[in-house]
C-alpha cells in the first residue's frame, strides 16, 4: 500500500482537493494532507466544488505537517504555486519528493460565482495533473 502526503501552507484548499482526488482514484492508497501553517478549517469553496463532483471534504480538518514527521511516505507532493509562497520542505522519511504546483484559489477575489469559477478551474487542474501522477507513479 502506497503512502502519500500532500503539503501546502494552509492545508485548506489545494492539498485537501488533491487528497480527495487521490483517494477517489484508488481506495487502496493511504493519502494525507497537511500544512506548515494550517488554517482553522477547510475552505468552504473547496468543499463546495468537490461536492459538485461527488467528493466529500466536509469532515476534513487542516492538519499540521509536524503530525507526520515520524512517519514514512512513498511520495510527498508539494502543491504551492505562487512565487511568493514558500513550499514546505518535508524532513521526514520519504522515498520521492515531487512538486506539482498550482495557483492558490483562496486568493481569488470577486463575487461568490467568480471565486467558484477560479476554484473549479484549479480543481480541474489538480484532477488532471494528479491523475497523470497516479498513472505514471502509483498505479500498478
């Protein structure tokens, strides 16, 4: 069974979406997400856009990366995208470190519908790139 940790700063949107997709691709994976500065809750727009495609994040909670430092992982994936963001560096036991960056949808401004449009776009990018990662690196 492959163990995967997805990292970003707040663990409220991109890493949660990535965790949801990887679990949906393969129920045999152990997938976790965490952040270096976890938010108080998962972003409600992330919960909404994932619910639209049948993936429930409503019970997820942001977690601190320090909870995972004593664990081993086959893959640690960082998902930070903006130049001003510092991607966390995982110092635990890991076989492969991979970066698959995305813009932060939580920075979107405008009406709820405009923000949802950005979240859907990032959600679709995460699905496509994580599925490609899954096919090339994980699926047996």
